[in-house]
């Protein structure tokens, strides 16, 4: 009976639910952008475009969330127009995602419309560039094994995120046997540059494009060091890199005095001593000096190689004898003395008998003697066979006197 009434209530509830919920508005998700497409408007920059989604409430002002991902870097921008421009590097692939958003409810977004540029076939590996001065760049790479040797490099300076300077071709390649491994680029200034390597794989054209932030890849020429003497001091001077202003550089100073090596960091804030140092001079020692320039973090990232080692003075052989020969001689004599001592230690240091051990030895001797007496060795008698034979004695002839 109870089950019958319960079943009746359930059926009645199912009948009235559509009538109750019909008056509650259902919020529909925003439709995503339509017909997402991409075009290249120069060698390094693309334009992404799409159509406005259909079925959107007229009171809703649409905006678009564009997410651009390239080489582990992701950038998000909001756009009012149905287009997006960006200069991109192809290496690692490029991924675009576009979503619709209503100004009435910014937490509600549509499903994304996506467009992906697949990573191209690699023509080279270990591609890297260094800015040597404010207007020169050196780029290096290693060709893949099956890459032909006729690779071509093109480059453009990045003016902003959607524009680049006219594309130029490398005119000074760095050759190695039958292939190119780098390019020396002149006349390029700015903060960043796009570079493109063109080649063919299996008869099809392939291009690899790279983006290089020049301020994070600085490697100027090593400083040139000059040494002069002024009374009892040495004056060390060196030149500043051509890249950036002198205030952007710190310097590591390393010098060897006789056999001692010292180093010092000279900060850019010490303008009066930045490229000039005085050190005490000892005429008995030879000095060897090197300097390395390091870019401060406020101006970028990078450093030069160590400068060529400059020498001043000659080593005093007496110092060399004191520092090397005498310690070596003392060490050798010590080894010989210890060897001789170990060989004749029994004669030099005879062992002193201990009374306790003497009594112990006497007791041991007494025991051994008793054991010896009680266990005397008795030899076994041997049987000796004797064969004795007797012979008759022959008569002695009697001598007769002559008649």
C-alpha cells in the first residue's frame, strides 16, 4: 500500500517538473569564433583572422582572447577586432587559440578555435648568435647530417611585435670545408632580430626561423691590456668594449705575481678606477695580467673572453730556488732518512727484554726439558749378519842350512 502511494507521488512530480522549469532562463555558452585562418604578410610575420560567431545576444559586446604559444613562451592579448598580427619564429612550432568573451560576463568564455603551425624540419642545430658591438652580430650553427651545404641566411631587425625591418641576406659567411657554419652580420642595431635559414630537404624547400634577443646575448671582443711602471707600482689599463656605454661594464682583473694568483672585481660604479688599476711592484717577480668584461644586469647579459695574457718583468731565479728547489730537496732528504731508519732500526733501536717474558720463557724451557726426558728416543737395534770363514794356516817353510 505504501509503495503504491509513493509511486503516485513520483509520477506526479515528473509530470509537473517541465512546467516548473520552463520559466527559468537557461544560460547558453558563447559560440566560438568561426573560420579561423592565417596568412603571412612578410617573411616573419603572420595575420590571424576569423569571423564573428553567430547567435550572440545583441546586447553583448564581444571581445576575443588570443593566446599565442611559441617555444615554451605564452602570450595572452585581448582584441576587439576579429584579427591578430604577430611576428613569430617557427622553431618549436606555433599555436594560436582564440576565444569569444562577452562584456556582460567576463568569466564566461567560448570554446577555443585553434590554429597550429607545425615545427619545420630542422636544417641546423645549436643555432646561437652573439652581439659583438652595437652594430655587429656573429651567428653560428651546426648543419644536420643530411642537410645540403647550400644554406642561406636572411635576417630582419624587429621594430615591434608586428613589424620588422626589410629582410637582408647574409653577405659574409663563415665557411668550414664544403659547408657554412655561421655568418658575420654588420649594420644591425636594436634589441632583437629575426633570422631565417633556407634550404632544401628531399627536393622540397624548408625554412628555419629564429628570434634572438640581442641584449641577452652579448659577447664583445676581449679587452686589450697595457702595463706600465711608475716608481714602485705597476699601472694596469685596458679599453672598454664598443658595445653599450662604459657604465654598463664591470671588469674581472686577474694577475699572477711570482707563483701567487690574485683576482678582483672592479664595479662600474667606481668610475675613477674602472679601467685603471695600480698594484705594488716587486722587481724579483714576473707579473702576468688578464682582464674580462662583464655586462651589468641593468644593461643585459653577456661577457667577453679573457684578454691575452700580458707579461711584465722576469722571474728571479733565487725566488724560484727558495720556492721550489729547497722544499723539494728537504722532501727528498726526509724520504731517504726514513728509508735508512727503517732498514737499520733493529741495530739502532735493539729490543729490550722484559722480565715477565724471561720468567715465562724459563717455565716453558723447564716444561720442554721434562717432556724431552720422558720421551727420549730409543733407537731400534738392527740385525747385523756376519759371514765369518776360517782358513787353515799354511806351514811356514823351514830353511835348511847349506851343506
